[in-house]
C-alpha cells in the first residue's frame, strides 16, 4: 500500500469472469473511490504492420502486452498522479486517437488474463486474485464476446482458441494462480468471495480516514 492507495490484481483465463468481479466490487463504493483498469487496454499498437499480419499475432502471449507503459501508469497513480490510458481497437489491433483519463483513486483494480504474470507488476499489488472457471464455460463466453463486441467470425474465434488461447493459457495464465492470495471459482457468480473482497477493501479504506 502506498500513499493511501490499494492496488488489486485480478487474473484468470479468458471468459473466467474477471471483469464481472471487478465491476461487482465497484458497485459497493462511491464514485471516486475505485477505478478499474483493463489489461486489454495495454495491447501493443500494431499500426506499423500489415492488417493481415496483425490478425496472425499471438495476443495471448505476454509479449503482446505493453507492461512497461502499464507499470509507468500504475506508478503514477500510486503517487496520486493522473494518467491517460490507451483505448484499443480490437478490429484493427491499433490504439485509437482518443485515450481515457484516469484520476487517482484510493482503490485501483487491474484485471486481465496476464495480470499476475509480470513480477514487477505483482510487487506493486496489495491483493492478488485469480478467477478459476471451467474451460468450456470460458470458451462459450469468449466466443459470444468476440462475435458481438469485436467483429469476429465463429471460425476465427475457434481457430484462435485452439492455436493460441488454450496453449497460452496453459503456459502463461494458469501457472500464475500460485501467486494469488485468493482463488475464486465461478467469477462474478461467487457472491461470498466478492463480499469478502469488499469487506477487506472497506477495512483498509477505513484506516485511511484515521489521523
């Protein structure tokens, strides 16, 4: 904990329910108390390569993420400074011109499949969570999301899942659960785990108000 800021990391496989947990946590607090940062915003900008080559990239490998920029932004937030987070276009695999301004908050939640992969990132965290959900449920959720929100075809999602998503999950994502303080089954549906996290956050926030 630094400068009265709690940094929480939420990792887990694609479609596990990380985002649901992050926003369930957010519901219980006042505006300005909790900010959620999605690791997906920090995919590297691929505007320098041909569009067909962009689609062939392995987006589930740690090398696809701009961890240096994320660490820079988190360090600023922990020092009570405002940051400008990239907005990522998943259809073109480039960063949009407009960014998102995030002001300092007492609670910062970072969520994404590789949130617990980078040691420097883990070392900044006060609470580390891993969301564990059965593979078939995760695949169905990803299929639905990528078709509706990212303009993908069913076949392209299936091909990517078999060739990169599943093997990368086994190699880079699932092993990071050993770093978690708490492993949460079933994501946003696990009300007991969410209540425990909220209680912990409220307890820490309560210490901030003391002289």
